[in-house]
C-alpha cells in the first residue's frame, strides 16, 4: 500500500481505511466506559469520547504510515489519544486541582509507551478511584500494539521524551489559576535553550500535541531497522513546529469558549491580534520547512495543510465573523491544498454531525 501524496488519494484512504477503524475501536472504548463503576469517572470518560472523537480521527491518519500494520497502528493511536482526552477531562473538568494527582494520572502515558511497564495506581491521589480497569486497559492495549512493531525500540526514547513534555504541560496548566503561568514560565526556562526562539506559551503549545508520538510509532510499525538518525529527523520534523501549530490552532478556535469558562488559552498571551496571526503563520511556514527533511514529506505537508483546514472548518469559526475573517488569512497561507481540506472537512462535519 503506497503512502498518499496528493489531497485526493489521502482523503480516499482516510474515508476508506482510517475512519471506519477509528469508529470501530472508539465504540469498543465507549462500551467499556459505560461500565465504569464510579459515576464521575464514567461521566468524564464518556464525555471525552463524545466531544473529542475528531482527535482520534485526525491522529489516526498517521496509521497510513504503518502500511501493512495500519490496523494495529490505528488501534494504538485510538487507545493512546483516548488516554490523553480522558485525562484532560479529569484534570480540566473534574474534582481535583492537585498537581500530585495530575502527575500520577499522567504516569499512564509513558507507561503506555513502554512495552513491559507495570500498571500503577494512577488514581492514588484522588477520591474517585474505581474505573473498573478502564485506564489500565487503555495502557495495556497500547503496550500490546507496540510490542508488534519491529522498530519500536528505536523510537521509544523519543516517544517518552515527548510524552513527558506533554505530561509536564498538563500538570502545570491545570493547577490553581494563580499558579499556572508562574509554573509554565519556570518550566519554559528549563527548556528554553533546546528550542528555537519562542515564548513560554508557544513552547507550551508545542508540548501539548501527540502527533510526534503517532508519527514515530507508525513508522516503527512499518520499518524493520530504523536508525537513531532517522528517528531524530522525524522527531525534529514534528517538534516544535508541527505540534505547536496543531495546538495553537486548537486554542485559536476555542478563544470565546475559554474566555467564558475562565480557562487558560495560550492565544490570550499575544500582545495583540496582529502578533497572534503573524506568529501562527510563522509556525505554519516553519512547520512546512521542517517536514521537508522527512521521508514521505509530501504526506506530511498534506497533514500540515490539513491541520489548518480541520480547525478552520469548525462551527466555532464559521459562526464567529471575527474568527472567520482571521481564518481566511490562514487558508490563503496554506494555498490550494488547505482550501481543499477545508471544504472536505466542512462537508464531513455536517454529514457526521461532529
């Protein structure tokens, strides 16, 4: 099976080979979530699947890189993204503001990327504990998948690094309101020298994506002998620019919602809207440059353009004249492929009701 390099072939494979499997695996997790004994954990698990299905749909496109092991890669991606979305709900919408709790919960993410890691008591710092084995089952599914990937050992260390950055971000951004920015700024100081010039909030956004992990893991499924040089090239292709673009777009469309809910949104920290638009374009163009060093770079460029389009097709943008106007600037930046994905995403959301 060839890796798609045009908009049309990519969308054909997404509709034919990716989305049906995503929904098949998500339905299994939804049924497991319904059986969670604790009502709060059950509510958050179900809500994370109901409201964030498109995270799994988008992430699972990387399963196409796994070629013959596509189904196993999609199974991994859906399980790992479901952990991410579930924990995000537990930290963001649930009953705790305890950084120890958030840290313990997120231990499940590097564990899911470590083939023989022991399952821990991830709920040890919170009152709600009885999930009927839901989170452990998600972790175990990820472990069972990666054990089948011939080059997984080569990507494991990079995966863990990205997962630890992700976990650190989730801990710092969900504590008490007044502690969030100081914690994130102090954290950024520890990593500032290892990334290109950017602000603390742009660095935070770059750590908040799972795309690098999905890309590395899918390549490890398809290749027999990945070298460290190849792994480093792929990681550098995604972190920080592609991942940063991904999360900044996520925050871009959530601005009104986050203002109303009093939630931390990285787009709020730009000096003005012109600076925000310019920096997001900068992330787009840097992402485009960084992926040109990757194998199958035309596929990765399609994903980069698709990222813009998926978010800009969201109703939050369509129904907000101000966001829509800014969104049109991004579509112009991405050119014809972005416009294609934009129209496609808009149609898909209406047909599927997501």
